[in-house]
C-alpha cells in the first residue's frame, strides 16, 4: 500500500508552494494525485514526477557529467 501525503508535504518535498501544486492540478500538470473526499493527497515518493521532469541543462553538462568532470 502506498503512503499518501498532503499537498503541503508534497510542496515541501518538491521545493514549491501549495498554490503551485493547486495550479498544476487545475491545468492537468504536476505529480499524480488522488482526491479522498475533499482532501487531495500525493504518493509520498513523487519519484515518477521527479524522473519525468529531470532535465540536463546543456549538451556540454551532459558530456562533462559522463566524463565525471564536474
């Protein structure tokens, strides 16, 4: 069974605000969430969202990262 957390807790884990998460929900963006009665909850791991949204800043950074030159 997955552990669910509040919007406040999810925002803290992602380094954003509750308002941003609310905005993302209304636009169909952001991490997956469930509604239980009037409460919105997120999977505590949030890993799928983080993995989908991880970006490499440039090709050079990617090359340097692969070489271990950072």
